[in-house]
C-alpha cells in the first residue's frame, strides 16, 4: 500500500468526520476562522476532535491567532497539531510553537519559483509545511479557494521533510499532483465538497482511495 499521508480539512459534522476516519485519513482538520464557510466554534471543534481521538491526528487551523486565542483553542480542542494559515512571521511561528507546546504546521502560498526560496527558514521554526496556492488578489480567505499552483515548480526543488501539498486537488488529479511534485502528503478541503463548507462522504472516500492508488515518483516523508 502506498505510504501517502492524507489530510481532510474543514470538517464540520460528525457524518463527514466519520467518513474521513472510515476512509483512513491520517489527519483531520477543523477550521476556526470566522470568515471561512468551514468555521467552527472552539466548542464544536472540541467535540469533533474528541470523536477523532486515537484514530487520526487532529489539526486545528487558526489565522494570525493572538496569545489568548491560542491558549483558548488548545484548552477547548486539545489538538495534536496547530495549522497556521495567516501572515505569521517566522518569529511569531516559533513563539507560538513554544508558547502552545504543540507542533506547528505553517501554510505557505506558492505562485512562483521565488516563493520556494524561503522554505528553509520556515522549516527551522515549524514542524511541517503546507504548500498552497497564493490566494487571488482580494480573496477573503487565505486558503481553501480551490485553486492550484504550478506543481512542476516543486519537481526539481529540494523540499523539507514533512512537506504537504494543497490547493485545487480532488480525486481526479491527486495522483498526478503527487507524481509531479514527488511529495507523499496531501491536504484537501474544497476538493471533497459539493458546495463551500459542505463535505461529501463519497468524495472523501474517493479522494483517499485515489491518493493511495499508486506510488509517487519519490518520497520525502
């Protein structure tokens, strides 16, 4: 079986969470960001995270959290991993990692080859990196926009371990995305939805199956 790791992000109901767990997702993500159609209160995220305990890594997505929000989020949700999807600086990421005592996944927007130059800096302060497409100008969301960047930018790049791919991926193209980038971890949100914020159990299952259907060209962890 392929060793591709799969994250289903933006889960908001017990039904879709169970679909992700039953499909064998390695990570399940919950969004706490009021502008997102996938937003959950910390209380709701905590209930779902408790349901997933021991079955998958539980990821809480925050955008530019202040110290108080981070503390409240950890208390309410008890996530295994914090995903930062805002404009946090490397110094801020390092502080939040120390302050929160939880591993950090930092999402980074990619549009050009030049955007890859700073990855080494981020890998020094975050436990994992998530490469997503840069949002279009004026977009209200920093991620989850259903758009892809040029995957071939990554093909000849030396990427840090535990790098994950996101953006514009669904069951129809995930195998191609993994093969072209050489990565072995992938994150999906809008690609398993019938409309923004509404996940589809059948699409979740199809995505996990497709992601693991054939090996990638090279593995990076």
